[in-house]
C-alpha cells in the first residue's frame, strides 16, 4: 500500500512539473518556450544522473520562480559513447530544432566538435563533465565549463608526491584527448617539486584485458613504484582488477587516482573497490549544506523511481554541477527575455550535414553576456563563471580503506596540504609536509610509507657506461679489442662494485664501454654523460668529474675522490744559486739586523763621543768609526776601547745578540748547502700567461675550457694522454717544444707525482670542482642510497685496500700537497733578542743624555747674554756645541792631564841641575835625544807607557855627550795638545810658571 502511494505521488509530481515546463505555452500564453539541447550518453551512470539532475533543477527553478516568462524546453539526444553521434546530434539540434543552448556533451572528445559548432552558430555550449584542459585551447567564448578543469588538480597531486619525497612518478592514462590533456600540466607540476616522469603508460580506450596486463607487467620491470592513474571509471576498474591479479597492489606500490575517478568512486562496483585498497585519490571538495542534503534525498528517491533496476546509487559532484548548470542557463535566459529566440537561416536545405546552412542565433551574444554575469549559491558552492569556467575549489585527499573513502587531508591553492580546512587564508603558510596528513593505509595493508621505487628482481640489468681512454688506466681500463665487459677494471670500477655490494638490496648491472667498433672512444666525457640524459645508458661509472654544466642533465652521487684542478711544475735545486748565502735569513730579518747595527753604532757614538778620543774627530771619521765598530762585532774584531759604563752595558748585550744571529746563520747556511733543497720553477699562474709559456692538459678533459677562460692562447696549449707523455713534455720545457706546467685534476696529479715526485710538485689549486662521482639520470632513486654507501666505503678499510691496489705509494717522496720547506729564519724567531737590545740601548741613551743635561744645565739653559733671551733654536745649537766638546771631568782626560804634567816637570828639573841638555826629536823611529852632562846619572819617568832612560858609562867625562833613547810620544797626548789649546795650554803654562 505504501509503495503504491509513493508511486502515485511521484507520478503526480512528475506530471505537474513536466506540464509546467513542456506545456506551459498551452496553459499560459505568457510563457515563452526556449529550446535547449541536451547531449548525453544515456546508457551510462553519469549520463542518467546528469539528465535526472537537469530535470529536477528546472523543476525546482520554475517552482520557486513561477512568475518568470521564459521556460526551457529540453531536447535530449543520446550520443551513444560516440564522437560522431554527438556531432550529429548537435548539428541536428542547432539546425533543425534551433536550440539556443546545448547542455553537454558528456566527455571531452565529443565536446571538441560540438564547441566549434556552437561557436559558428553562436549557441552557448555548457558542459558539466568535459574536464580536459585541451578544450580551453579552443578559445571559444561560447563554451562554458561548469566543472573543474583537470589542470586544477595537478598542484594537489604534486603536493602529495613532494610530501613523501618521491622522485619518480609514472602516469597511466587513457589514450584520448581526455587522458592526454592533463599530462603537460602534470609533468610541469611534478618538475616543480623535483620529481620526474621516466615513463608514460598509455592505455587504449578499448584495450583488452591482455593488453592491460602486458602494460602492467612492463611497469613491474621498472624501478618506479609510484603511479598516477587518469582515465575513465570503466577503464580504471579493469586496470585495478588486473593490477591486483598480477601482484601490483602489494606493499611497496603507490597508486594515486585523479578526480575523474575519485569523484565517481560511489559508482564503482564493490569488487573493483576491493582491488583498490590503499589507493590515494584527489577528490573535489563540496561543502556540506542543508540544501545539498535535502536535494540528495529527493534525487535518490526520484532516480530510483525512474531506474528501479539500479541500486546503491549515490549522487556525486557531476550531478551537482549538472543541476547548477541548468539553473544558471535558466537564469540567463530569463535575463535575456523571450524575444527573438530564433535563428537566422541563410538558405533552406534538407541536408543535415550542410554546415553552410546553419543558422546564427540572434540572442547568442546576449545569452553569452548573461551567463557570464550569473551569480548565485548553488548546490556545488558559490557559482560564477570566470573566463567561461567555474573557479577552482578545494580538493580532498582520500584513502580507500575497505569500502569507503577516508579523507586524510585537504588541499587548497593558498595553504597546501592541511588536516583540517583553515577558516582564514594565509598565503605565507603553504605546506607540503606529510605531517599534515592523517595516517594512511597503503597497498598491502601497511602503514609504512613506500619509498617509491625498488630494483625489480625480474627486470633487465642496468646498462653502465664506462669511458674509454688511452692513458691513466689506473682509474678505468677497457680492453681495446671487442667489448668484453668482464675485463673492465680500475680504481673507479672497484669503488663502484664495493658500493653496490654494500646496498641492502641486489642490483644487477653490466659495464658497457663507450667505444666505437674499432675499440676507440666514441666521444668526450660530456658526450658520455649526455648518453645517460638520452636514456642510452642507465648510469656512468668512471673518472667523471662533477661539474655544473653536466648536472643540468644528470644527477651525480657524492664524490669518492679529492676535488679541484691543480698545477704541476718541475722542481729545481735551490743550492745551485749564486745568492744562496742570503737564503738563511729572510729579507725582513736582514733589514732588521742592518737597522739594529746602525742603531747600536749610533748609541755607542753618543755614549762615547765626549769621553773617548776614538769617537772624535772629523764628522766623516766619526760616522765611519761608529759604523765600523758596530759591524765589526759580527766577527768580534772591534779595536776601539769603550770607556763609558753605559756603552759597555750596551755592547755586552749587543754582542750576545750578534752571537746568536751568527750561530743561527751558520747552522741554516750549513743546512742549505748540505741538504738537497728543491723549489718549484714557477709559482705564479699569471706569469705563465704573461710570458707566453706553453702548458699541458689531459686529452678530452674539461680543463681545456678552464685554461681558455684563464686567457691562455691556443698556441700555448698542448695535450697529453698519459703520465709518461706528461713527464716527457715537462722535461723538455716550454722553450724546447714541451710545457712549463701541467694542469689536471687532483687525482690525476697525485697519480703522476706518485711516479715522478722527485722531479715535480703540485704548487696550487687553480679551479674548484667536486671530484669524481657516478652519473645517474635525473631523479634516479639510486642516487641517495649509493651516495650514503659511498660515505660508508670511503670511511672504511675497503677504500684503503682499493687505493693500495691501484696507486703505489712512494715512501721516498714528500707529500705533493706540502709546499717546499724554506730554511730562512725570520724576525719572529729573534724579536725577543732585538727587543732586549733595543730597550737596553734606549735606557742607556736616556740615562747618558739625562746626565749630560744635568751637568751642563748652567751652560745650556742659562742665556749667553743675560740682557737678552735666547731663542729655542739658539739654545738647541748651543746644546749641540756643548755636547761636541770633551767632558773634562772624565777620568780619562784627568789621567792624561796628570801624565803630561809629569813630563813637563821632569824636563824642567834637568835644566835646573845645570845640565846642558839638547834634545833632538828626529822623525826617525829611534827618536834619539842627545844630552850634555857633567856627571853620569840615570833619568827615568813614565806616562802612559812612555819612559826616558839615560845610559852613561861611569868613566864618561864631563862635557861628553850621551844619547838618550826616547820612545814615541803617545798620540793621545799630541791630539790632546792640538785639540784643546785654548784651555789646557793656558793651564799648563800657568803650572810651569
């Protein structure tokens, strides 16, 4: 009874609403009918749901707006999943039915031609389910999309990929306009988060189960385990069913479906849902409102009455968009009014496909403008058309668990991934952190996040390219005959093998020489690296340097060798040098020592000038004596006797300093002359360029470009291919057809020096590189794991074993990184001695000057003329004059004065005794003095070592002349009398009288 009542009420409601729409003109003359076409695939779930929602939208619209004058009259055509059927239906509706707008078609392939027809006839085409971004490229102003553009979700997809750090993603999409339309946008979004697409899996729309299985098996042989599925719901159902059958829905796999599948999840069969456990989806978010809830209840009831055979129905976003599209069109038509809703027919024709006879809607431009101005709150949210499309909204990130979709996060263009929607928009907090996602159950019913890749056990071997070169075979050795990969060996090969063995999983690989059929190299290292970018090699192993221009195309692991480009030059013996005697002391020490010698000479002169005759005389004589005295201390050969105690104090300290300096100099010079001292012939790179010297580089090396950037000319550059060839060129020298220096990377130079370390040295690093690394494609998941294992190998004993096996260490050679030692002694070693000598000299100097000023204060500070004050300059001159005079109070001059007095007194006594004496001072050395005496006697006196002695025979008669031998008169006494006649002469005369 209840069922019968419900059926009766539903029939009554349907008759009433249908009558208002389709028969409004007969019942009320004020209703203006407006023909509208509807093109859908009526045998599909989406088509039936869309048709039902459109009918209910118009019924609700006119029920609440019964006073409107216009009424939409729907003309529905079935496109039957076919593009041609959709085109024929559109052409028929425009030409024969003269529809003013078309709702539909259902998919993007059908919409392409229909949009062009609408553009020609100026008939708006409104689609609620054609989501391909390629339709936007048609740039038809008469096309309106009341649905999310597929390109709007790519940022949400890339945010999920970035959140979990996946570096490679494989899109699986349907081979039609709908599938291909999103791919360019998806790849760009993935590249923005540093993820790449190594492969694209394309499934035909009518692919058989065998074809799908074949493609899935192909994906299993690849490393990537992250897949993004973008196709129709029917095809995706078959895909996931097959994926579960062949074991691709197990642990380690990641499946993400786009909004086309996630929005239709409610229509997927339960058996298919069981195959989709752990799948992530990007689903359009529609706010939950009371209106939506009420409509959903009414729609379910109405739909099941119309389709009693379909059970477990659930309204999705496409139905809501269809409802809003019909409501918007009805609103726009009412704004335009009901006048002239006809088309102009150029020529009458019965030919359905005659496009030339298609009429043009007179109200098309007005209806276009009205649609762009429609604003209302629809079931899907705020409705407005910007550039013919509804605004992008929020997306939900869903996770299929059992038979439901559990929301794990929300994504918005402003805030990125969030567990909960934020009420306010903050553009500064865009997030892609996985912490903002709830717990996810992945395929295989696990909660451990898949790493996104794995090495397939049943897949092909990795093709590892290795360089082929004539020299430096210690790094890579490749057989020259054939391409027998088992013979490839070398330092780089052993390091790679050790790293791969330390991985926690097995990786199968084979080495393939990069060579021609004749065994010669097929190109440079850049060419070899580019082979990886082109996909011809899966990796490159060898002495491949990590440089910036290569990293644009490939990824490098961490380096396993030292880095940098260095310069190697010949060595020469420092002993074979005419100026080697200057080498023991550095230039600053030579200068400092010379300055101190002059300073000490000056100090001694100041201290001795007033009391020591040796430091008096002509200015040139005083300067020479001072310098002679100071420098003669080097060999301790000074003859002048210092009298002043201050001077003796200074000289004692200075002699000690000189002793240390001379002993150190002797030891250093001995070392220079007895021990081999090698130094590089060239240390300045700029000097090589300036002098036009020739330099060498390894063949096919990037170093050539570096040298040219340094302004080396082509004629200066020579290449070598082995260590022996490099040695030969360096031995000849630049002037004899060789080179003055070789430039290469540090590993090569260390290998070269290990063989010829006694003849060459590495003097400087001229360019910074990151060393040798292994090459992999961009975004390869192996890079991170191999880089970690490189650290483990290089820090362990295994690396030492590999190095000792390939590089023989010469224990007799110095470390090439250590510059030649310099035996020169610097000021830093003696600054303490110089400090002591300087302080002592200054103290003695200050003390002596102070004493001088104190003693002569009456003569210096008292004016020479009591009636007139002296100027400062006059006082200074007077002070220097006083200083230049002898210090008569000195004991030295007092002793000499007393000695001279004794001489004068003795001479006077001889005359007093009535002895006639005649002294003859001849210039002869004997200095004979003749004396006439009356008796025999002996006379003797002394002064400063001077003695007069008379020798006479006892029988000598009076008046006999005796000869007295007189030693030379001391020079001090003579200089004393000559230099100070003013004061001393008068004093002597006074005493004699």
